[in-house]
C-alpha cells in the first residue's frame, strides 16, 4: 500500500475533531474555572438520611 502525503494546508477529519475538543475544553474552563467538573450528578432523595449538622435541623 502506498502512503499518501498530506497536502500542506489541508484539514483532515482528525485535525477538525482535535481542534473542536480543544475549543470545547477551553470554553468549559472559562465558564467553570480550572480543574475537573462533573457534568452528571446522582439524584439524592429528600428522604436520604445524613448525619451532617446542617441537615439535622431540616428533618426535625
């Protein structure tokens, strides 16, 4: 098989995906700040028992 040389200035699909992911990541960091931010969080029931003092007053 012959390997094709890439034309100078031509944008491949992998280049497009890489640029889109980099742009998305930088936009997210501007919005939320640096570091990891979870997108999906588990839904916690109101009836869920917790020992934290800030939640004890709401139950009583």
